[in-house]
C-alpha cells in the first residue's frame, strides 16, 4: 500500500510540473517581437511596427504598408534560479549532492510572422511561434530530487488571422490558434527499486483570438485584444528506471489554459516622442486543481491523485516610450510589473515563479525602405520565491527560497515586398 501511494505521488509530482510549465505561469516570459521586447510590451495591442501584429493584435495589420511583410525573430532567454534551503524536513533535510545547481537552462525561441494585403481593406496574417517553453535540469541526488529533476517543455503554435478596415477609425481582426505541446519530465521516487520517474506527454489544443484597433485622434490609438481558453487532454507514458516497473503505463489529465485580454494605448507626443501603455489580464484562477487519471491496466479510470494549484488571476502593467533619433534609427524603453499566479503553499521547484519587474531597452534601425532590424533587451527583477512543498507528506517537506532573475535578448529582421 505504501509503495502504491509513493508511485501515485510521483506521477502526480511530474504532472504538476507539466501543467505549470505548459501554462507559462513562470518561465513563459511572453516574448513575441523585437519591438515588443524593447518596450516591455507596453502598447503591445496598439502598435503596428511589423508583421508580429498578426499575433499581438490582428486588427493592426490594416495599419501596415500595402504589400507583403515578413518578420523573423529570435529570443535568447537567460533565466537563473538558485535554491536556498531554510527549514526542509524529513527526506529533504539531508543536503544530498547539493541544492540542485542553477537548474534553469538557456533557451533560444524562434518566431515567424507574415502579413499580406488582399485588398485595401482586408489583410491576411500568419504567426508561427513558441508561446510557452521551459528547460531545467536539477542535479541527480539534490535535496529536492523527489519533487523535480529534468523538465523539458516545447510548443509550436500556428495562428492564421484576418483583419478588416471598417473605416479610417476602426479596424477589426480575428484568428484561430492551433498549438502542439511536447513534454519530458523526471523526478526521483525515493526508492532504489523504482528509481527515477519519467513522463513523456503531448497534446494539441485549439483556440481563437479577437482584436480591435481604434484611431481616437490623429495622434492617439487604442488596441483591444482577447485570446480564448485552450482545452487540452494531456496523454503520456509513465515509466520507472529501476527494477520495479509495476507502475509503468499511461496517464491523462484534462487542462484548460486560461483566457487573456489586453488594453493598450499609443500617443504621439510630438515628431520625436511616442508614449505607450498596456494592461494585460490573464484568468489564471481557472486553474484550481488537476485530476490525474490512469488510462491503462486493470485500474484504468482510477484517479491517481488531485493536485491543488489555487492560482489567481494576474495583471501586467506596462509603460514605455520611443524616441525617433532619425528617419533610420528609433530608440525604445519600457517598464513593466508582472504578477505571478502562484502562491507560497502550492509553488513547485519546476516553476519557482514570483512577481517580476521588467526593465527594457531597444533600438530599431532601417538600412533601407524595405527592411528593419530590431534589437531588444530585458532584465527581469524577480522577487524571491518561497517553496514549501512535498510529493508525499510522509517524506517531509522541501522548504526554502529561490533567488531568480531573467535576461532576454531579442533580435529580429522585417522585410516588406
């Protein structure tokens, strides 16, 4: 009975890591474009700099120059998360091989966008991007190995969209999002006979997005966007590296990713300065719990465990400015405050997330009339994240804090045909 309970809790711990990472609660930093990075995504739903608007607000496609435009974007993400033990108990009290090292890996995230004019009023867009991703690898034998070892999450999103210019003041847009996610996660079970638990899972979900662009005055523009919930049924294989493979099989969990909405504004102060702001809401409170079911063997359909998340809705507040140095060079800056959906009770070492403040700078250079190069940089100051968790109360608790930070470097090139 104890062995069965341990296997169940190990499966639960792995799936908890999967759900959090795939939902981008912590390390889904929301990188989209070079211009957006340089402004900390202030004015994100109201700007019309390049083809990336096909994702941020499809209605903004009507503001781009006629013809076809493509944007290729690369984001280098440099996250850091160092664990400091404070009062761990039971199996977590012993230091083991250490505190896990800086287990968060560097990531390269590519994005591609295309927009084209069908006629004077109608535009077509396509976004191929990576909205969520996580790569971490804690040391085998570290203090918290029962909660997390390896975490690898990758997604591919394809989002065609349309925009229609109603008149000189109003444009509307809509799109359909198809997203595929793959995950590999491991954790130690605490028993030599079962060894490490490994979970490999994947699924494809669908959603939609809507947008509106309002030119209130010649110098002031507002953008409004909504992105729907996406429902997933995560199916995966569960197996153990030890000699006891009785727990091998399949499991599933139904997850609904939250919806989100953004309200942005851009104001041209004069011929040199442009000011912008953004409010983005995400409905993380839809993620309260996760029921994990076995889908193979004699116990197929049995609920292995219920994982409590108790996440809350969040807001991101952004302000920014652009300075037009010359016809070829534009300088960007931005500041944002991004709330975390997690809490000190349910937070996992796979996602030691906390509230973060973005400080951003960037520049746009136009070598010719058709091309534009964007470079953006963000440093995220992240509040220390408290951890007080366990996969099994009988094993004790991992108690401590993570010191976190993230640096983002974005380079993009856009070309008009």
